[in-house]
């Protein structure tokens, strides 16, 4: 594993929702990283040496610690700098936030995969798994009736942690999604999509090669 580098190294894949939320946090924290965009079909050996499980995002801190989970990267970034008050106390208790994130990971995401990736799940009724996610979508919409965000008057880590998966779910069939009339949720999604934050963290980087000159960024 590499041990001599100027800034933390972030292995990422532009469209991955887990990588998207990690990049949001790094941008918010104004932390410079060396960004390494990879293709998941062509994982470089340097990446696999750092994280054999081969999923993104992966962040290697300057001390050599390897963070392999997006929420751990978010916590790491915000513990260093939280200028936008992503960790502000809101209307939800900690156990409610944990439950939302657990449901996102263990219920919503598996259903989303079966709905979105039709070629991976041959013979599966995609609409069945699509509709299984409506309870979660409806819950988010109800939270947003009273606030511009899920937990506070401003967007926090909870919004940015959940948003990439809702965006992905909506993008499978946006015409169908729009007919659901979850107006508060749609406004929330569009608010983030139309932001400079989103356009900045979705900037395209060339695929990383071991001999490339390092690319340093705040995602600004």
C-alpha cells in the first residue's frame, strides 16, 4: 500500500451513489484529496491492494488508514471540518436517523437494484420491487412537508446520504415517478440536482492510471 502521498487518496466512480455521497461530504468539508476515478470493470491492482473487496468509495488517509464505507468517509470528513453544519441537531433523534439509513441500505437499495438492473435479475418482477420502495419514498415526502430538508431547515448529511439513491430510483422511469405526485420530495431532489454542490461533485475525471500526474481537488 502507498504510504507517501501529499493528500488523502479517494478512489471513486462518478455514478456510484455511495461515491457521490462521499464526494458531497469532502466538498462540504473543504478537504483536498487526490482523486482517482476508476472503472469498476477494470479495477487497478493498487486499488485492490488497498481494499480487496473492490467497491467504491475508498479513502486512504495520510496516516494510512483505509476507509471502505461511504458513511465512514462522511464521518471522517465532517469530524475534520463541518462549516455547513451538516451535523446540526434537527427534529429527528439519532435512533430515527440510524433507522432511516439502515432501511435505505438493507431494504431500499436491494429493491432498487432489482428494479433498476433488469439484466442482472432475469425473471424478476421489477415492478414488484419498485413498489416495495414506495413506503420509504412516502416517509421522506412526509418529512419534507414541514422542512426544506429531512431533518433541519437546511440540508445536512442525512439529505446528502439519501439523495443519490432517490435520484437513481427516480431516473429509472422519471415519467412514472413524477405521476406519484410526491411534490415535496421532487422539490428536494431538484433543489440538490440544480445546486453547484451537485454539478461540482459530478465533474468528470479521466480514468486513473498508476503513472498519471496526481489530480488534487476540493470538488469545488
